[in-house]
C-alpha cells in the first residue's frame, strides 16, 4: 500500500474543470459568517463537480485570503455568484427546475440516509449560518428538509462537514462513486 502520486490521481486542470459536465447541483450559503467555511465550500464543490455556489447575505466572497486559504485554488475553478436575498434566489432556482433541499434540524425533516434523489433532477442545497442555521423564511420555501442523523451529545456538525457529507451522499446516490 502506498499513497497515489499526483499523476495517478488524474486531477482536472482548471480549464478542464470549467469544460467538464457538472453534476446538476448548486450550493447556497445562507449568511455563513466564517470565511474558512466559505473556502471549504469551494473546495468541496470542486471535488464533486458542482455547477455553482451562491453566496448570500453576509456570506463573504472571493477574493479574500481567508477564503483562499481553505479553498486551495477552487475559487478559480468553481463558478460562484453573490446574491443579497436567499429567498428570492430560492424562488428563482425553483422556477428553473431545481428542487430546493435545506439541510437543517427541523420538524418533519427527512434523514439524509432515507432521502432518495432522482437521477437527472437538479438540486439546490441550502446551508445556513453556523449559529442560527438556515433562516426560517428560507426553510418555508424548501421542497425537502434534510437532516444528517447524529449520535453524540452535540448534534451539531460544522457546515463544511455537513456539505461534504451531503454532497457525497447525493452524488453517490445519483451516479455512484465507484472510481
């Protein structure tokens, strides 16, 4: 057993990433305050060929050294856009055919492991503020509220961890990750 070399990993160049067919998934960061979490969102979006990231409300935007520190260059590969109002964005994306999935601990949520996405369906995954979560008004516009089951005392995951889990699960269920 040995670690794979950079050549063996077959990583895409930024140009190849931009031309690659993306998974029909966008991320919405609703008032995320940590620039490190924003950078992690870019890095995770790159790993799963996400279409775009929408940075909403108080969420910081590139260029910023704290974002770049955790994004490791993914701000150059992943498309992004700033929007002031998350609810308006959600309404617009729904009209464009996206199913709106909020990740939140809420009544009537669906455990992520029970969620069965439809292949080919476009999804918008909404992640909220590290302290307050997704705004209540945004939650009211969700098609699905997904919750990551947890077993410990905290029942709280860092937003970057939640993004990684949710994206891995969604991509694996819709196209498989056998490589």
